[in-house]
C-alpha cells in the first residue's frame, strides 16, 4: 500500500491540465498563474455583481469560462458557462443571484489551489 495520501478536492482537478502541462513544474507554474488570476477575477466578478454592471459581468464570466476548464471539475465549469450565457441573454437578475451563489465555491477553489501549491512545495522540498 502506498504511503502517499492524495488530497481530495471538491472543485480543483489538476488532471484536466495534463495536455497543457506535461511536466510537474509546468503544472506548478500553471496553477500559480491560475491562483493569481482567480484572486483578481473573483474580486472583479463580485464588484461587477454588486454594481449590477452587465458589461463587466459579461467580461468577467467570459474570462473565468476561458481558463477554469484547465483546472476545475467539468460540472463547475458548466455552471460558469450557464451564467455567461445568461448574461449574454440579458437575464441580469438570474446572473446576479447565480454569481452570488457561486462566490463561496470560488472561495473554496482558491483554498484548494493554495493547498495544492503547498502540497507540491512540500513534496518537492
């Protein structure tokens, strides 16, 4: 039996990046970039929802829809895509409630990314 314990994540799925990050260090760099982007994009998404700014919501959801599939579970990515389609369809009220509903998940994802990076560093060292 292996002594390695692999953490279970609810949203993060680094195996989805295998086509883009073949080496461990490439994956680490991708996850680091992902962490920084998510931190900024979460804040921007929340602010655009608070301000009920449909153009900013559109831009923020488009950005998330573009990079989340590289490292997130497919079902969560689908939810982001649904919100993006709603904002394009001028369903602002549904988008606003949907964005507020996914904010806790984005926070969990941020934590999972940090945990993954810490785990990678500890294995490397």
